[in-house]
C-alpha cells in the first residue's frame, strides 16, 4: 500500500510541478504581450518595433498570432502591406486546443477580441476593406465560438462597419439591454464589450438609452475608447467631460456597466 501511496503522490507532485511550469511560462509571455499593447495604446516611441521583436522571439503559434493582431493595428497606417501579417494570424491557435474550443485559452486570450474590434474599425476608416473582410473571414472560422458574446459582437461590429442591412443593431442593442442570457462571456470584460456596442451604435446613428450616451464620454477618456472612437470618427462628438487621466488597459471594464 505504501508503494501505491508514494507512486500516487509522485504523480500528483509531477502534475502540479508541470502545471506551475506552464503557468509561469504563460505569465512571462503574457507580461511581455501586455507591455506591447500598453506601449501601443500610449503611442510610445518604438512600440511597433517592440511587437515585431515579440513575434520574432516567440516560439508558439498562439503567441505569434496574438502578436500579429497587435502588429496589424499599427501596420495599417504605415507604408507597408499588412496582408502578410493578416495571413499569419491563426485565431484557432489562440482559442482552440487540438481542434476544439478551449475555455482556458478563451479566458487567457479574450483581450485578442478587443484588438480584433479595433483592427476592423481602423481598417474601415482607412478604406482597407481587404483587411476588414480578411479579419472577418478569420473570425467566422471560429464556429465553435458562436455561443460567445465576443464572437457575436465581432460579427455585429463588422455588419455595422460594412453598413449591412441590419447593421448589427439587433445584437448590439440587445447587449446593452442585457439580453445575452445563454451566451458565454468573460465577466470582467462585459462592461467593455457594452462600451464597444454603444460606440458602434453611435457610429451607425442608432438610438440608445441616455445612460449609454453619457457613458461614451467616459469611454472616450480611456486609451482603448479614444482609439476605437477615433477610428469610428465619433471621438470629437463624445469628448471626455473631465480630463482625469486614462485608466489602465483592459481595467476600464471592471465596473460592469
């Protein structure tokens, strides 16, 4: 019995050690990734070169694809062809594991959708519809995410930017009204998702509750909001009412509005 007990303990210890090793590795990769997007949002000098180095240095296709999503955002308004970067983005590497949706990867990489929304808006502003359509094609390939708010929000934003017949209004308005029961989503980001929805509705000239109109001024005071609303060309209409400084990237959502 003692041999069985010690064998079981050894297996458990090995598993815990392996898990800790993986988590420490992910923390290091994510720390560098977060620093890259922080520099980009702040428009720090050398931000583009930094994300290029990140992509070159990373070994995993998951991390490379995440980096390419960031690179694409900056590359769109540079005198370079962004199509090679776009083609190198493999969203299934980011959200799937062995061909199936990974809840863990979704939890760790959900901010990638934030950058997909921002990339689409910027591509539309610059009339780079080949990039906009290419991004959309990559997103809809994630068919196992159809029951996720992040996925449906991406589709609705695309429809709004392309001025499709429904302009994504059904889902965008429903999201603000709280009609997303049955969809999975990252709870700490739902407030940010709603702000993307309200900004997109404002871009389309669609009506919404006064609360969400007023909240757009607060969203405009954040780095993410300012960039997204600038690309939608509505920032000047919803200027921040007070200049109290920007919040940290992806923490502007925690109030759950």
